[in-house]
């Protein structure tokens, strides 16, 4: 019986996964508390799913509802409700698909792009202030860790 090949990597330190999970969850929760309102305050903030969908549309230029549902890993009926909410608030608009007359594509409106820009500005400003409280060495460690965390998030 042969043993399966192993990668030439040391095992992670005990507890590393737990420490990262807790720290990332705590930071994510804190950033979520900074969400803006959809209309400047009276309607309340968009849900995380609504923000994620709007951001995906904005990042990709345009998407069909099915592409958006697949991208966000939600069922199409759930995405239909999200899209309806975003359309109702004039954050996205539907247009005819350029090659398939049976479909539509979704695009972020100027209002939707402005909302995302403000959301990002607020979160980055908060995070920038927190980073300013760290030592130069700690900031450098985070600078090096950022692409690694991104890699983990995509796997």
C-alpha cells in the first residue's frame, strides 16, 4: 500500500483556521454595519444580497438575470425578487439582450453606481482609519496577506 503524494508544505499551525475564521467574520460584521441607505436614509439599507447583486452587475458591465443568479449562487426566483427591488429603486435597469431577443440584460444606473461608490468610500475610510492605528510592520504584514486572503476567498 502506498501513501498518497503530499504537497511539499508544512501543516498550518494548530488553531490558525479558527483564528482566521473568527477575525475575518468579526471584520466582515463590522464593515456590514457601515452600509448606506438605498435612498440616502429613508428606505433603509439594501440587504447584503441586494448590495452584492448590484456590485456584480456594476463590476461586469451588464448581466442577464440568470448569469447574475449563477454568479451570486442563488436560485433564479430569489434573484428575481432582488432584481425587482433594485429596479424599483432605480438602481438597475433592464435592456434588450444584444443577440437573444428572449432575454434582457441588467445594468447599474448612475444612481446605483453612486450608491456603490459611496458604500465603498465609507468602508475604505473606516478601514483606513483602523489601519492608521497599526504599526508600519503590522500594515506591511497585512499588505502581504491581502492577496493570500483573496486567494483563499476564491478557492
